[in-house]
């Protein structure tokens, strides 16, 4: 089924994969862009560029008129030292709250809304599988996720709870590898804890598949998550090192709730999405480091 799709966040790490997939599927794509360079990229790809202030409710409403689907994957997740500061999350929080509410409210009746969420709020579940009904707790860095999921629910849409992204062009992966070259695995948490990732190509395929998903929340993670110690060994081997050192527990204590959330053991199941639409993750991240 060919759709007219409006996408917010089409220039990000995830969006750069989603837009070509939408176009390849024959969809008519209008892509929100912030500057002329992004507009040129969109045009060359075959999408229609449109500059819209996502915090302007009226402008968003006008942009989505006549659309069959609205895809909201706009984020501004900070990296480096900014990630440890509350103000570093300000823009991302506005996108998850105000912008998400505007986009969901502007989704035409009968159209599909797909929004981005995260798995991080799930409680530490040791080696137990985590599904969408598992308890969640929130911190200052993830509190706004409740708002973005509420917006999707109000539009009778689908919220995709992504695991940690793995992408060669991701700033977060670049930071992780930079620390690894210095002998440190910079993901906090016990070495025996489970860590659930999602390859960005699989995440993009999930977004496109979710155009046909029933309303609800869906986990999106790799097919068989493994423990941090397995990732440490894989990264060390890829870099020609004998081993990597983990972060000391004090880092979690000093980092507070946002870092504690990253340290949780999360063995995420994506069965609900796979059972609802034609999608299955193809990449096991522990095999990708090489």
C-alpha cells in the first residue's frame, strides 16, 4: 500500500536509513529539513523537503494535511559531557513532549502515527526476558519518554521502544570505540548484565514495517541479546586487545539515575512487533564489532 508520509527527523542517524526505505517501498515522502543543505539531500534522494518548526502547532498541522502517515523520529540526544547535564537534554525533552504532541495531534483521522521511544526505562530484570508489560522507572533523562508515548497513544499510533543503536556513523558508537582503544569499555553496568542493542538498519526497517502495526508499544532490539562481558570480548578482539576494563561501580553511583538506567540488565524481547508485522532483526551486535 502506497502512502503519503510526513517524516520528522529524517536527517538523523536513523532517519538517513528510514527515508530511502520509504522511497524504495513506493511511498510519497515529505521530509522536514532545517537548512538548504538538508533540503538538497532530501531532493536528491527523491523526498520532498519542507521546513517546519515542530514547536509551531499550526505549522505542523498544515504540513501534515492529506498525509496517510506521520513518522516522528526527531531526537537531539546529547553526547559527551553534555549528556551528564540536565540542560544538555533540554532540546531532546522538548522534541519528546511539545513536538511529539504537535505531530500526533496533527495526524489526520485514519492515518498512522509512528513515534520513537526507548527501552532504557525498563527495570533491571537480570537474565529474564523483558516484554512490553515489564515495569518501567524513569529518571530526569527519560521522564519525557512518557510524554512521547502518550502522544502516540492519543493518535492511536505505534511507539517503538528501541534498544541502544549500533551505527558506524553514530557519535555514541564513536565515543564507545574511542574509550575502547584506550582499554576501557565505557558502557556502565555489571559485566554479567545483559545489554540489548539494535542495528540502525534493523531499526529503520522496523519504522517502515510499523506503518502497518496496530496501536500500541513495541520493543525493537536485536534477536538474541548477550551479556556485557561478551561485548567487551568482541570489541577487544576487533581492536587487537587482550581485554577491556569495565567502568568502576562508583561511576554509576556518581552518575545518578540516568547512568543507573544505562547500567541495568535488560534482555529485551521484540516478539510483539515480529508477531504483528513483517519484521525481524537481522543483526546480532556482538558479531558486528569485528
